[in-house]
């Protein structure tokens, strides 16, 4: 029987193997390779061998291990993504975080002229931050595999859990796209533009957002939308640094010539289609801060589904977690829909 420390080490080993990180636990079943160690670990939980009876009697223990491995954490792609680092604030209930995001009161102090010689003036209340909890929703990944392939090792634990993790990561990308698709419905008219791309129009939006919030700004959009920034730059004035950036990355995000950085919103497909989930024709001028809030409840559940109804000896497993994704900001932003 494994103790708590050994279970924790094995969970770490599976996570590292899933992320292609090198991790050596020389005392785990004297295994030379991660796959061997993980396989032997599952065999011992199942009573020494992987077969139908051992699976039937011990599968809930296996699900517990898998839940511990898959407990919500940032998808690997997010850890190096400029977009998620710069635009998204993530909290995890599993780590003790609360579903509470601070939003600054939009009121500001206005200076006024007066004749002097008196303290009898009007007073204004200092703005305070509000704590806002975002709504969460359950997501699931349902998968199946032939039992014999699983028990005989044709499908490895790492491969299966990687696919489950990728499914949740794609769902998060789609939620981000949905959040952007719904932004801008109630903006003041001065912060909404539509038509053929024009550099001056975008610069005016940047000025408005910067002035309204007294903050630096950033322009976000799909790769196609961001490419309009370089297309709209006078070829006689584009810098060598911008040319090199364009030739290397296909877009200009640093040397934009519009007074702020740009950032590409990661692409994702609508589930079971090859249609992009996000809009391809919109530039968003945002305050340069983490305005998208993501909260993981922290609990992840795994269960074999409909065992009594299946007669083809497949195992059907469902994984569920609860997460919320919303834009939370008191700042104004702008939306430029390019025709």
C-alpha cells in the first residue's frame, strides 16, 4: 500500500511525464523510466496486475489518483503565452484562493480653481475597490477506450491524461474567445468604430481609452486583425525593427507605430468544427492589465460512466471541473470592427 508521500511523488511524476519535464524518482519501484514507474504503480494499486477483476475492484482508487494529477492548474501552453500572462488573472480554490477579484471604483478626484484664502470648498469621496465573485460553470471531458488496450498497456496513462488535459485547455481557449465576442455591447459611441481599417481611427481610440483610464493600453485581436496594423503603416516610414518583426512573426506587436503594444488572441476552433471560435475582424483597445478573470473551483471529479449499460467491454470515463471566465473591469475599452 502506498503512503501519502509516495502517492504525492507519483502524482508529480505523472504530471512531469505529461508535460515532458524530466523528473527522476529513483526509489519508485526501482523503475528506470517514467512510463515503467507509472505502469508498476498502477499494477500495485490494482493488486499486482492489470486485469478485468482488479480493475473492477480497484478502479475508484485509480480515479482518485487521476483526479489528483488533473486537479486544475494552468495549461502548459499558458505558462509561456504572452497573452495569458498579460491579460488573464487566474485564481485557484485548490490553492486557497477565494472567488474574489478587486475592481477599482471608477470615480476620480477633480481639481478645481478657486480664489484662495478659505477652506470652505466642496469635498469628493475617494474611490474604493469592490470585490466581485465571478459565475462558474461545469465543464466535462468524456472519453472511452477498449478495456483490453488499456489493461495491456497499448494506451498509456500519460497519453490518456494528456488528451483529457488538452480537452480542458481547448475549452478554456473557447471560453476566452466567447468573452471577447461578447465585449463592447454597451460601450459609449465614442469608443466604438466600424469600417475599413484606418490608422488614425485606431490611434484616436487608443487616445480615448488611455485618457479615460489614465493607464497604458494594449491592442488585442486575432492574428488576421493584428496584421492590419502593419498593413496600414506607410511603407516609407516603417522601421527596420518592425520589418524584422513582421518577417519573423507575421505580425508586428512591439514596433507598431501606434503608440502601444499589440497582442494576438490565441486561436481555437468551435468544438467538432474547423470554424474559429473568435472573431477575425475586430481590434480591441484594452487597458494594459489583467482584465479577464479566471477562477477554478479546485475540485475535479472522475467516474466511470454507464458501466451497467455497456456490453462492448469499453471503459467510458468522464472528468468534470468547475471554472468561471469573465471580463471584470471598471475601465473603459474600445472596439474597432474592420469591414
